[in-house]
């Protein structure tokens, strides 16, 4: 047989094996995304629909209004985001937020305020803040923060001048003994992403399911942050440390394109970095359409503002919708964290009752044991309640709208609400503690 025919046969065999390997590779990595699409995600939606249909309007016991929002979000002021009001505001409205406290990365060691997006826009409060050195600082006033100062000095000065200081990315080391910071993240989407085994499974799942089931592609990264929760409980043995949830949204894991003033097209990739600026060609004519409100003529996004805002929210009981009032309610610990893409948590309450049945305090309050006969939680849905005392699980009530516990001794008491989803018990809500002394 001529040599050229032998080589042709070897090449044909090689290509057949290469094709077979590629098919096996795709089948292996795409099996789970398509199983999610056809089986798992429809099942989850049916289960949540059945649970939501059992909604009951809770009796309003806590006399304060509650506001839900996002703490830790980024705008164009950060080096790794391009977010502007025109895309953040509609997302916040759709997610039913009342407030967004931003945490934009500092640009200089001398960090000036006010900046970025601020004020009330269409009923939603926006407050500028800064993220640096694992801190989120909201000064709530006109000022210049000097990041050259020792960190403990900076924290103390901000708090003494009426500002808010929170610890971010609490999977990392902090000065936990600092006496001035007011709170810490007990859940952060980015923190949860760190233990994933590569981006490919998440990316393929998003490609297959991203349009219809984008919320559930987000949920694929979820792991309960047990170590962080345990740390939070231990810190609360010594003084009040408020826990909150953080979307940490940048809207920067995407491919986008926009027309520039000179007619060229800027392509933007991960972390809001420019991939290139080109003259419009065949791919631009094929892919680009009319610019949206933010100016983007093409977008393929993994982490949208809406889906991050909807994923995790912090509810705060306070007097009014103002930056000062939201800060004060959070600082007092009158807050709970909800995974809002599971169920909307509006109406949930956790409080203490005196012997005569009157309200003696709510989450975040410090109350004498003599003034509290029982603590009670009320949910709009039948959930599994867990009562945590000083970091230990001490009582459970399954599939109930209310939870009551008779108080006999001091301690820090907080509630976890769980729902059953796809055969698993998953957390829906974490409260801050009631502190009984």
C-alpha cells in the first residue's frame, strides 16, 4: 500500500478518535447542566411555588418599618466595574430594594466624599462608601478619608464622627478585637465562590441555563458559611457584632461592547477591562444592536446587578428611609439576612415578650432576662426554625409559621430559618441575636 494512503488512514483514524474524545468531553461536562435544565431547576421552581402559595400575612408586632437592601456593591467609581445609575436603578427596583450602600474601591490614599451615586432616586436610597483593606466605610458626610493613617485610628475616627465601618470578606484575617467596627459579613457571594472547583462548570451551566434559570445557576455556588457563622457567634460573646449579607456585586463578569464617540467599538471583558477598540466589522454588525440605557450595544453577562441584588439582602428595622436611620438600625443589630431569590422575607419578625405579652425588645436589643418571658419568631411561610444560643443549636420547630421559646437564662439567641428544597434543608434567613443578660 502506498505510503500516502497509509498516512491518510492514520490521519482519518486520529481525527475520528479526536472527535469521539471531544464528544465524550462535552457529554461529561454538559450532562449536569442539561439535567439541571430538564429536571432539577423545574423541580425547585415547583417546590418554591408550592411553598409561596402557603403565604400568610404576619401580624405586625414590631412597631418599626422595615427596609431591605444591599450592603457592599460597586459602581463605575471602582476600577473593576462600569456600573452606572441607568442600569443599577432598574435592577434595584426589580429586586424590590429600598437602599443600596456602595463600597467602591478607593482611587487614591486621600479618599473624598461625597462621590459616585448618592441620594434617593425613584424611591431607592443610594449611599456612597469605600472598600479598602477589607473594610467598608460609609462616612455619611462630606469628608476626606486618609488611608495613610493606621487602620485602627481611621476606624475610630470614622465611627466617632457618625460613620459606619464594616468588615468585608470575613473568610480572611481581621483585627477582630478592634472595639470600634460595627458589623461583619456573614455571607458574601464572592466568598462563597472561592471554594468552587474552577470556573468551567459554572460557566457551562450558565450558558445552558442562564436565560431562564439564571437564579439557580447562581445557587450552584451556595455553601453555608459555617466557619464564618461560628466566628460571628464567638465574637458576640464579647460585644455586639452585627451580621449582614453582601451581594458584593460588580457586574463585571461579562463580555460587552459599546460605540464610542468616534464611531469605533470598545469591547469590554472580565473585571471591566477593555479588550480592544476596533473599527466596526462583520462581528460588530452581526452582534451589536441599539444601545441600552447604559450605552451597551452588546451584553453577555454572568453577574447582573438584578440577580446579585435578589440573591442576598439585609432587612433593617428603623424609623425612616434615610442613610442615617439605616445606619443606626443596622448598628443596633435590628436586622436579618435573607436569601431573597428563594422566598421574599418581608414580614418576618423576631422579638421578645414580657410576662404580660407586651413587646420587650427585638433582634439586636440587649434585655434583662427578668424582662423577657419568651422569644418569638414569625414567618410568612411554614419553615423549619432553629434557635441558636451562644453558637449552639438548642431547639427546632419544623414546618411552622411561628416559633416560641420560654426564656430561663441569659445568652445570645438568634434564629435560622430553613426550607426544604430538592431534598435538602437550606438556610433561607439568619437573624441577628437578641442579647439577654
